[in-house]
C-alpha cells in the first residue's frame, strides 16, 4: 500500500491537474488558490481557434495551485490548475 500516483490515477484520489487541451490564451480564471470546487465546475476559460473553452475540475476538492493569469498564452499540455 503505497501513495496514490501524483496524477491521481483513474480513481480521482490525490492531486488532479487541469491541463490546456490545445495551444491558446487564458481568457478568464474562475477560481483562486484555496477555493473549494465541485466536480466538473469551471476553473479556467481558454480561447483557442476563436472559440472559448471552459475547462472543468476533474474532481471535487480544493484548488492547490493556479499557474496562469488572464492573458497568458499556453501550449497544449500546460498545467493550468491543480486540484487536491
């Protein structure tokens, strides 16, 4: 019985990250560090290819880290928010 993997694995335990699904620009950050979030609650809005995409929390928990601000350009896979 070790620790769950840092990415939380399939069970949603531990930390879960919200990555950028594609290159784009952060339009809005909907949460702050320390906020409680529900599963599928919107956390960041990224504009890519002239469309706004609301990225949602993969689990219920507390926002551990917000690593972007509005106006930030992001590449695909960049971690935007960490939920624990």
